[in-house]
C-alpha cells in the first residue's frame, strides 16, 4: 500500500475486544454482548448497526488474536508514515442497554433487508442524549489506551438507516454531539464520515438536511469520503460538502463479486474535474471497494491518478500496463488489453450496474425489486454481481452487458496468442488473466445458453430444452475445470484460511460456516442471497451447478407432465437441498491448482467462442440499450459553484480504505 502512495487507511481490527470491555464496564452481562456481536464474516454490517448476533458470538480467542493483530497492523502503518483511521462510537448499542439505562433515548433501528428480529434492529442511542457522550468517551479512552491514535476517527450513525427526526436543527445537534464526544478525549480529533447516507437515502438527505449535518462541525474537522465518485458523486450537489474537505473515492465493487468491469473513462476524467472545480475542497483520492481479488487494472489506475496533473492517455497507459503486468512487451497482449479497455472497462451508464450475472443467479421465474444495494433490480445497483451463472435461476434473468461481446471474445483470443511466447506464458499474472478471461467468456456463454433454454421452455419444446439444459451443465463443468487451474479462483483456500483462525473444533466449524454463508445465503434464509457471489472452483461444482440442475429439471418435468411451473416450490427445493446444506457442509476442497491454465483456456475458447456474439447473448432491447451508451455522457456538472471555504486539515495525497 505504501509503495502505491497510500498514506491513510481504516484500522478497525480488534475493536470488538475494546467494545466488550466497555459494555461490561457499563454493566451489560456477557449474554448481552454475545447476542450483539455477529460472526467474523459479518462484522462490517454489525458495526454499522444493520444486523446483530447473526453467525456469532465472538469467542475470547477471536478477541485475543484480533487485538494482537491490530497492534501489528498499527505498528507497521506508523512505521511507514501512514495515518490509521480508528473507529468511534456511532450510537449503536446492544438490546440490553435499555435495561441498564431505562431513561435514555434509545430506539430500535430499522429492519435491514428482512432480517428476522433475532438478528436485526440493535438499539440506536440518540447522540443528543447525555449518555451518548458517556459511552463514546469511555470507548475512546479505552481504544486510545490500547492502540494509541493518529487523531482521525470514523463514525457513521445513519448508514443505510434514516434518522427518526428530519429537522435540520436536530441533525445539526446530532453532528455536534458526535464531534463533541471525540474532542472530549482527543482535542485534535478529525471526524471521518462516509457520504453513503447521501447516496443510499438521497430522498431523505435533502440539501438542507445534509448541510445541517456537515456544517455542525468546525470547517476542516470533518473529512468526507465521496464513496462512489466515479459514478454517483455528491460533491457537486452538496457544494463541495459546504467547505468540509473530501476525498474522491472509487467504490467499483460490491461484495467482492467477480466479473470484468470498470468505468475507466469516468475515473480518468472526474478526479481532475473535482480537483479543479471552483472552490474545491478535495484533498485526496481513495479506494472504497468492498472486495479485492478482481479487476486489478482499475485499482492500479486509480492509485496512479493522485500523482498526475492531468488525465492519462488511456491507450498508452493500457499498453504500458500490459508490459508491466507480464514483464515483457507483447503485441498480442497489448491488443487484448486495448479491446478490454474499450469494452468491459468502459462502463458509461449513469448508475452502477454490474455484477448481477446470470451465472451466479438463484433460479427463479421472477425477481422482485427491493430498494437496496442488495436488491436485484434497484436502478442504482441493478447489475451488481447478478450474473446468470451465480444468481438464483429464473425465467426472466438478463445478463448485464454494457459492452461488445465480440470484443471480449477477441480479447480472449488475443491473450491466448500472447501465450505463444514462453516468457509470457510462464508469468503468474498472465496465467491468472487467461483464467479470468475464460471465466468471463463462459459467463457470457452461460447467458447465451440460458437464453435458448428459456425460449425452448416458453415455446414448450421439450427436446430443445433438454439440449440446452445439457449445454448449461457443460458450461458449469468447463468453468469448474478452468477455475481449478489457478489458486486465486478456488474455494479451498478461502475455507482453509477460515478454519486456521480457530483454536477449537467448535470454532473451526463456526468459522467455516461463516465463510460459506457469506458467499451464498448471506443470512439465515438468504436475506441478501448471492450478494458476495464468487465464481470459484468448488462453489461452481457444489453450489451453482446443483441449483441450476434442479431448476432445469423442474422445467423439464413441467413440460413433460403438462403442468404449470411452480417457482416458489422450486426455490424452496433449492434452499432445502442445495443452498442451506452447502453452508452447513464440512467437506474439504482442493487448495492447490491443477491443470495448465493456458491449455485449458485454449480448449474452452475453441468450444465456446462461437456463442460469444451480442446476438447470442443479448435479449431483445438489450442491444439497442447498449448502443445508446456508446457515446460517453457529458462530465458531471452543476449550476451551482461551491462557495469558497478554508479548511484546516493537511491534504492527503492518496487515501485508500
């Protein structure tokens, strides 16, 4: 990180060990604490007040290990001159808190994504209540005594949760109370806040409400992360955050889903426009992705922009990137990356629509829109992770394609040609990318096969349905085979790493269950199923393929027996026989790759490339919609010029979370 110029990062590890001490000092019992903390795989959402208790509790060994790890993280960050952003109290407390402080102003938080009462709705202690400062300052003192401080603290009270009171004067009081709880302990404190509340709940956060919160703190003592500035920036609407310094961030990815994607033109342009706009308070650039292990090119590019005075020539930049990545200049590799630059990495839609690929979808006939990033069809995120292969099967799925399918096919072919040079073929990055392009190709092939299977079912052509169902199973088998050639595309290491954190057999089972559930059901009944879907060997063979097999078999029976297809019954069957059993299973998966990535990818290109055309993959209307996005939209603009402000924070060259 430091070698990329990153000089600030969140350092949240180990905070639950401190919180446990604080809760017990306040008088809560261990049962209260255990019912509050989630399991390790879901801590980020528990910290934001979205869920409580799910997949928990945390074991004492977890706290001990996390505390030691945080000390090591902080020592290394400070040795490298990096600022560690520590957590602060946001107001979320266990349910038992009301028993101890019956006169305090607490309210249950909103139900998040239909989680049952057992796992939802922790209490929110009103920041204007005097008890808030007592809890906040106690936590700060314990935290600083344990870990020291670099004087920057993150607190997000209303992340995907609306305030109960929308009066601007109340929101100003909330902001002041949170800040006061920081400076009571650390007079140099700077409050870091995500802007996600202004994006996720934009109708609530009108300009007047946002201004009330943002200006409740002295100018320069709040640092705002413009979390999704490559697609949905807020710095213009909110007039450069009314004088508070902000960091331009590229979010790019939700849930760590795989799938080639990027809005490289937006990133290349918007960073410099934000920096140069009149009275700009931008002080750095940052990365706020939810998961890594995919689309490395986008993160390399975004990290570089903090050092540039003007936008890059993307053609030259991608050529140099191919050379750096593979350790040698190669014409075919260069051509492959140019094709990718002009296709999958040129996302031009207004909203973030990627990742919802059919290959990872849960089988169903009709998806219901839910107003959330975790939904299937919300306009802001409608394609996140929703690939045909990795979401629940349905008769109405649509592969998200904003690019030329033929360009991806040709890029795959060019990259394979680059492997004829032995030095390139021996490069680990090259072998990874050959697998990744094969994965993308098979993802599109699955969409093409799915399109034909649905057409056969709707036309009641049983023979055709059986033909395309068999083809779908072959896609999954071939995908499993090519993913198995690279360790970074395998489930085995993920589960092994989860188990290795355990100190007892019980912990080992719990941690593996956490790891499996996060990738699949993400909740007790699949509340945000497939949100963190991964196209990994092991998941493909033991989770996605069996789901689709049951779905296609049900379609077959419906036609053969002349009866209606019952989606509800099929979804229940899949949950009972595939999804939930997978999360509870303890079967081992390989941790070492097998097979020659280049050779397998070549074989699969020859087999599946004929299907990789826009006509084969896209449904009616998709091609026209894609064509309408081929001209880049105008740069973000505003009729208002942000007012001039002075701020006191030192600029951050690069800030990455």
